[in-house]
């Protein structure tokens, strides 16, 4: 629990019932927290005082690390509110920190991501952005953009000066390289988003293919009821699994087949919807018998791009014989045994790989924020338009429009580049002036 | 207070800012007095004998469109006209002209003498008379006192001017003229924050001693483009300039003698312009260049004097002579006026409101180099704005401002009062976000109505403007309605020349937007009977409008999105100091500028992104409250 504002310490003194309570800033102390009205002990907590401006919000701040019981927290809250504190609005502390210049806008966004982060990998990404890595990473990009702007701008402004001509081809190549790099960074958003929000994976297949067994295996505990009776799973179950730091939300679905009772057909309808919403579909095929067209049919009904085929029950002796034709036809199919756990790691990698390897930048920095992604996309589009004009032989003042737009868009991530910065670059590059 | 003379507006200094200011105030009906140290040197060009150039030419055309005089004077006295950037789009083309220096002075003085409500006085202002933070007049060195409710200071490099050549220094306003030493004291007493800047000028040569054959001739345009919308024809006989180069020997000699240069010995403290470096600077900072370009510019018809542009220097005069003689073609050339560097005082322009009035003293205006700018054109447009606003002030009318979107003048003033200066400020087209909209050829379309409202545009000018506006509109319609069809006889050749198929038919407006299509081609495709009426500049302007229209629309969308908070108003007495989270340095920068909206705050130099977001959050919160 956090108190922020100029009266934080005063309130804390009243809640520990000690008006001589002047803790050293940043030092943690164990104190009894009492009801200011009657002195009744509410909790024993670690109390930390932060003095302005050395706190998160930039204001005086006291933090109480109390025991987790919601009841205790509620009592404390009530006591604080009676002392004239008020509840912070969502994100208010961050807003105050922003307002007090403790953090920048991108840092504020990173904090939000940090709070929302589901797994360690997402936390790592958020904390990298908190340290301003996006801005640092884009700094050289911006400088390279300036290197393209400078010769174009000088050719406009200093036509009477004896400046070296820069070949259009050279500028075009530089522009293409830059565009490629920005797009590559923007493309990490797919992976970045997966890290932040997780991946939705639907397990589909015919009844009794072993979807629920696989589901339990992935979760490492018996979440779904597994029986020999086909069609046991009627409703969809969704649970998260942490795969290499990425939260993957698996949904166990009802098997797809014609007929069955009406409850089962509702479940089947639901399966179709789950599969349609999923980032990836795992088609589970029963390897205990010769698979037929029936087994691949669910794929046709749910297919929306990314699919992994898992051929189950590879622990059975008849598996190899049964699935030989299928595995020759689909070499990417993963053989697994939900029962023994064989092949599960291979399956996990197969699920993750389309999202991770495709969009990972060289230095591992990922774009996880939609605003950043949008800005980079627009930057790339702006550069593209300039590149086309350059190819058409359009006059410099038009070519440069897109470049300045790109510079402004990047500026939202890195801080603004003023016309004077551009001129400064020109004067240090070329000898200008009659 | 007893005054020898009472006026409405007093202008101190008759350079390019002062002349424009005095002319505008007087023509707006204010009784105006122009005080100069020397009546024979009104409108003197202290440095190069030329007006215009990229962005600077735009300023002159804007001055003219508003009803100023610089454009008309240079058109009557220009001896070489060139439209720069002809190969590029119309937005970045700009006129430039070499002036007959002496003729320019005479023409300017005549223009002022012919102006009603305007009196000229020779004298030196030594004190500003201020009562209750309101200006009430000036005192001259000879004891005369002149009263006025508005005073414009346009003193150029004269405030504490200090000339350097080699190791010698002496006070001067410019070569051969006394500096103004008491006026800066008066400004200091009033509490104005002041700084030092530096500029320089090259040696002038005796043209009879130049071997012209060693240089490359640079003639003017065959069909000169005038500055003033009122000018029909350029009447002065046209002369050529000549281009030459320095060489390694010169560079080595300069490097070996840097200790003689006050720039490098540490004597000069003021900051000079980066885009107008001395030859010493060029040689030191760009040591990889084996030659630097020089221009020999004639000073006029009735003189042999030649201006050696590109060779600005403050080395000792004797050494200047030696260096000049090392230039191929100048082996026997005689220096008749040595180059020099000059340091002078300026007043922090962040003291000013958008009407160029000081916030400290009501009725006091600053224009030109005192505000840290460089260039005749930059000075002229400030003079015009200050003159207009001084007249408006004494007439109790609201002030006149120009926006960044409507004029380079607006960009210049906004930059000055928002960012201040740390080197002499020169206009560049890249300073204008809306460069594509601010063309030299459409200055009248942007500004002449404003000039008319102010009373600065004569009846003849107004009629001419209206007829041009109608012509442009008519041609615009014609371009949109006339189509080049595959069946037309001209189609085949146009398509072949451009190397593309143009479809079954294309409007002339769309055709004109293609690269490599010039006004001549479009003109030739217009219907025969209408071709005659679509003469020259109206066609050019209509085509340029059509070329940029799409870009401007897209650009304004982009800029609006990025700068969506720019309009957020900052309350008059907003307290930056003590704003939680704003460092003292950031608060000081903002206090000094006192931006009126978030956009100006954003452009304040040296502000960190954190400081800006702090301010933004604070303003948003206050607006929400």
C-alpha cells in the first residue's frame, strides 16, 4: 500500500501512533499499524519512507508492505481514508511521476506494461523499455535519417555554394536500408505482443483423439476429465502455461464430429469459435488407429493459418504402422504421447516458433507497445513515399516531406529534432557560406 | 517633460529595418521621425551588395506583398537578377539580385523623402526616455529631446560596435562610422539582458586591377524575376559576377598565421554565424577541402569597386593584401577597403512580444540586428512589422501578427521570441514547417489583403493584386477542365518525352504534377484562344498551387496529429518556478520565453522531453480542472 503527497509522513505517524516517527528515507522498518481511533493493532508491516523528490512519484511517499489478507488490507485502507487520504485513480501514481518529471511518457508506458506483464520474459522486455532502450536504439536510426536529409536539404538551401553532389542512387540505397531496419523493428511487435499478452492456442481434433490428455500433460496436472468415452469434453477449458517465458493460453475443446446429443453440438459450435479466435490451432490426431479423412476434417473447419499437427499415442506399438502414411505426407507433424510426455517439448517449440523467430530483432529488443508499433509503421511508410519520389526524380522539397515526417514520428520516441539540429548537421558536414 | 519636437513614432537607425519601419508607420498615418547618424548613408548595405537568395528572397516578396518598400527599391537598383533553384520546385525557388550599392541608398532616401508624415533627422540617440514603463521619447547627443509614444530601435551593429583587424581593435558602428556607446547603457539601465554577436566582411578590390579572364563569368537571368509584384520591367543595365577559387598556398599561409587572427587568438568573444564563416574558419574547419569558392561582385555602374564574396576575414590588412594576391587572377589586385570582423551588442529577443514590442517597456520596439538576426531581408521584415505595430499602438488599434503558417516573417518572429538566438539568425526555408505553402510567387495571395487592411497597399497595387487573383483562379479552373486526350495531336510527343503512357486522357492539372513537366509545356497545351490571356506569373502560380495541394493536405493532417497539443494555451502568469518536477534550469528557460501555448513551449530550445511532458501533464490537468 502506497501513500503519496506532502502529508504522507504525517498520516503514517498517525497510523503507527507515534508522532516522533521520522524514519530515514529509503530505510525499511518493522512497525505495528494501529487504528488511529482506538489504538487497536491492525497489522504488523514493513514501512518505508521516501522523501521528495527521491520517490517514484517525486512526492513524499510512504509504503506499507503488509500481510496479504484482503480483510487486513481493507481495514488499513479504511483507516487511511478516515485520516483524509484518498484512493488513487488508476495509474495516478504513474501520472504524478510523469507530471513531476520523474519518468518520460515511454517509461510510463513501460511501467504499465510491467504491471500487466504475465511472465518473466515480458517483464524483461518492459524493464528494458523502462531504461529507455527504444529511444537509445532509435537514436542511430535517426542520425542515419539525418544523413539522408542533410545533402537534400543543403542542395535546396545552399545552391550557390560549392557542395559535392550526392548521387541519387546512394541516397536511395541508404533510404532502403533504413526502411528495412525500421520495418524489422516494427515487425518485432508480433513477437512483442505475444510476450505481453500471450498466445491463444486451441486444441482441436476428433473425439477421443486425446486432446484433454494433452491439455493435462501441458498443464502438468489433471485439469480436464479424461475418460474412454468419446465426447466427454463438452465445454471448453482454458488455462495458461508458461513456455520459455511466454504465457500460452491453451483451450481444450470438444471433439468435432457429426451427430451426438444437443449439448455436445453446442460444445462443437463453441470449438469452432475458439479455434477461430486462436493465434494457433493444434490438431490432435489419434495415432492408435489408422487416421482417416475424418481426422483431418477439423482442420478444414477451423483453419486460419497457423496450425501444428500433433499425432498422439506414439507410445503404442501400432503407432508407427498406423501413422506412416500421414507422417510422410506431413513431415512437420509432431509425434507425441500425452500419456508418457514424449514429444511434448518438441510440440511446445513448434507452437512458439512461428511467433518468436520470425520477428526477433538482432539485439533482442521487442516492440511491445501498440503506440510504438504504430509510430514505426508510419515512419516506414513515410520513408517509402520519399523513396518513390526520389526514384521518380521529383524535386527535393517534395522528397524531403516524407523524411521530415519520419523524423517527427521518430521524434515521438526519441525526442524532437528541430530545424536547427538539421542546419547544425549541415554546417558541420559542409563548408557553407559565401 | 519638454520636447523639441513631438511625434507619434520615432525610428532610431536608417538601415534596412529602420527604413521599412519609418516608411510603414508614416504611411499608416503616424507622424514619424527617422533618426540617423548620417543622412547620406540611409539604406547602406554594410556587407555584400545583394538582396535575396533562398528564403531571404521569400522575405522580400512578403515585405512587398504587405506594402513594404525593399522590393521596389532593389528592383530599381538591381544590376544582376537571378532566380535561384530554377531546377527545383517553385516553393524553394527564390529571387536574388546584386545591387548598385550607391544607387540603392539614393533610391531609398528618395522613397523616404517622398513619404508624407515622415521627417528625417540626423543625430545620435544617447538615451531612451521612459516613464512608468512607457516610452515617451529619446534624447540626442546634442541635447535635443524628441517625444513619441512609440520608439523603434533599429541600430544594426552600432551598439557597442567593436571592429577587429589583426591584433588591432577600435570602436565603430561599421567601417568609418562611430559606434553607439550610450544607447546600450540606457538599455542596460532598463534591465534588458544583452549579449555579444560577431559578423564579418571581406576586402573590396579595385576592379581595374583584376584579371577578369582568370574567372568564370556568371551572368544574370535573361528574363529577370523582380521582387516587387508592382515591378513590370527591370530597367538597370545588367552586369555579370565572376567565380574563382582559393588554393592550397592561401590555406597554408592562413594556417601559418592564425595567431594574427582575432578569431583564433581569443580576442573575439562574440558568436559569429556558422553559415557565413570567415576564410580563416573555412580553412581550419574544412581542412580537407583544397579550394573554396569566391565570387567577384560588382558594386555598381559608376564605380570600379568589387566585392570579394567568400573571403570574409579579420586578418591584418597587410596580410589580406598578400592573400588576395595569391588568388589566381588577383595577382595584381589592390585592396581598397580591408575586410574586418565586428562585434556588437544584441538584446535577447525573448524580451519581445509577437508584435516586436518589448515586454519591459511599453511602446518600445526592437527590429533587426539588435534582435540577433543577420541579413538585410531579415532586418527589413522586422522593421516593417515593428513600424506597423508602432503605428497601430499610437492609433489604439490591435496589434498585427503573422503566423508560422502564413509567412516566413511569422516563422522568423516566432523563432526569435521563442528560441532566442545563440548565433546571428538567418532565414532558411527548412525553418518553415509549411515550406511548400510559403512560396515567393504566392506571397501576394497570402499577404496582400492584410497589407490592404493595414492601409499599406496603394490603390494601384490592390487592383493589380485582384486581377492577378482572378487570373490564377481562372487558370486553375482551366487546368482542371482541359484534358489531353490520346486522340490529340500533341499526345504522342508529350507521352514520348515523358517516357510514360498517360492513359486515354489526363487533365492538364494532373499532367503538370508529373516530374519534368514545366509551365512551358502546359502553356502550349492550353486552348489557343486562352493561351494569350494566361501570361507568365499567373500560370506559374496556378501550377504551383496544383502541384503542392495534395502534399499540403497530407502534411497538415500529419502535423495536426503529431502536434495535437500545440494549441493548448498557457495562462499569462503561469508559474514555472516551483512547478513540481521541473528543474530550475528548465523553469528558467520557460520563464525567459514565456510561451503562450504548448507549441511554443515545445520549440523552446534546450527543453528535455521530460520537462515537456511535465508541462503537458500540468496543462492538461489545469485545463481539466
